[in-house]
């Protein structure tokens, strides 16, 4: 009878886990897809209005957006993890301290980006490899995106805390409405108003402002359970927040690093048209990665809450649902990209440049074979960081973002030229996925042994 009761309780918990997983992950995937439309909408409208040079300028500037967005995610998610654990343990003081500390960190880091936009956008444009044909457009995009950094980062912070506060619907609505406004403003600024690249980046910069306006009733009505409080800002808490969110930063920054590195290598092989072709691949990749990031952000509150409550069974269930969903999405995405590579490229090839089409089509088919492994790595990082066990997440993140990626890019480009560059992403993610799987196996074995010791 006891066994039957336990089985029924387990099934009930599992059903609740599935329901919560669908609710949180679906909403966050939709929200992140909307968020990724910031850049994808720019790509489409810029390709129509400014051609290959506009695409090149955008692709040279995108890495800076990745750094800004990643920094906001690092502090928001790191603070959100600490907040969710403290909240599940009913420690309101620690929960508010986590938000206050994260808020101050966001203000500090975003100020650095803002000042760079004022004083260093021209020099940064040269460092990123812009030549005379695209220098002015790239500089304009960089300057405006840096000046809006406080808005991007504060929006990421509030989205993370509202999501961890039990209101994923509000976060999703804010992200989607902000993204939709970006698309509308892109069209208005670039075509009726003929503002060129300035219109594109201004539309992108206003989107987080609109997103925060959507979030504002949540605070005005007093629905939030977190608030800014006068409290000590300790070095230990700052480091815990940054450490917990570091894999999110590395995920975004690695996208930027990939783009910078590939731009430089492709410029030497195929020139500006090659960079424009890669722009199509890179921007679609950002959308796909945003799906995995959405799943990871969706499961983070559930994992952190169950970790705080000591419910390891629910944590395993949530992870299982996340991996199954990720695999199904990856297979569907690759089938779509493989079969639709030519029309996908044509959408962004407004000048019908045959060389751009020739470079991008096989590039899409090779590059996107790495999606499954990238999704596995991103979700595994979220699993580890959600319970404040950051070391394996840091290992995975640094390997896929820097340590394996950079030498792999130089090696494969030297061997296979442009084809080698396309192979860098899947080869890196596959190798890191193997290492990540080993880390997970060792961690699970350690947890199992610890459970066996405590029961005896």
C-alpha cells in the first residue's frame, strides 16, 4: 500500500513537472524567438535597403550586441538563480539582496558600454575589420547599440527576475511585444522615413524600452515579490551572481567571437561578399541558439526551486523533458535548413548575387549540423548552474566559446578553406558535447553515491 501511494505521488509529481516545463519553456522559447528577431529583422530590412554592404556592416557590428545581451543575461540569470533558491527557502531578505546586488551590477557594467559608445565607437569599428566601403554604416550601428546598452541590460535583468517570480507569461509578453515593435519600427524607419542603417539600429534600441513598459504594470500593481532594498553589497554575492550567469554570457559572447573570427577569416578568403553570405548563416544561427536559450531559461526557475526544496527527482524529470524537446527541435530545424537552403539564402540576397548564393547555400547545410550538440551543451550548462554547481558549466562554456573553437577555426580553415570554416561550429560543439556528457555522468555518479551514503 505504501509502495502504491509512493508510485501515485511520483506520477503526480512527474505530471506537474511536465505541466510546469511546458508552461515555462514554451513561453520562454517564444519570448527568445521574438528577442532574436531584433537582429533577424535588421538583416532582412538592411538586405533590402542597403544590399551586401549593409549586411556586411551589420555582421561586423553584431558581436558587440552579443556582448551587451550576454552581459545582461549573465547578471539577470545569475541573480535570478540566487533569488529563486532564496525564495524557495522563504528567505525574503536574501531574495531582495540578490535583486539589489544584480541591479547595481547591471548599472555598473552597462555604464562601461555606454561610455564606449560615446568615446570609442570609431576605434572599435576599425578593430572589427570594417573597410572604407562599410566603415560609416558599421560605426553608426555600433555607436547607437552601445548607447542603448543600459536599456538592453536592464530589460534582461527584469525579464529574468519576473520569470523567477512566477510570472513567465509577463516575461514572454514583454519580449514578444518588444520584438514586434522592432520589426514595425524597422520598416517605418528604413523605408517611409529612409533613415538607412540608423533607422535599423534605432528600432533595435527602442525595443527593450517598449519591453520594459510592458513589464511596468507588474511593478506598479505591486505583484512583484522582490524590490530594491538598502542592504550590504558583498563581494561574495557579486561573485556568486556572476558565476551563476557566466555560462549565459559565454553562450552569447561565443556567438560574437565566432562571428568576429569567421569574419576575419572569410574576408581573407572571399571578401565582403563572403562576409555577407556568412551574415545570413550567423543570423539564422542566432535564432536557433535563442530557442535553446529559451528552453534553458525556462527550466532554470524550475530547477532552482526544486533544488532549493531538495527535490532531485523533479530536477531529473525537468532535464529529461528539456533534452527530448531540444532533440526534436534540432532535427526539425536541420531538415528545414537542409531542404530550404536555397530559398532561405535568396530571401536575404536582394541583389541576387550569384557568388553570395554559391557560398551561403552549402554553408547553411554544413554549419547547422552542429545544432543538436549546441543545444545539448546549453541545456547542460543551465542544469549545472541552476543548482549553483558552476564548475562543469564553466568548463563546457569556455571550451565551446574559446578553448576549442579558436584553434579549431584556424586549423579547419587552413585545411578546407571556406568549407573548413563551416565545419568549425559542428566540430567544436560535438567535441564539447562529449566532454559535457562525461561531466554529467561523473556528477550523476557522485550524487548517487552521496545519496547511498546518506541513506545508509
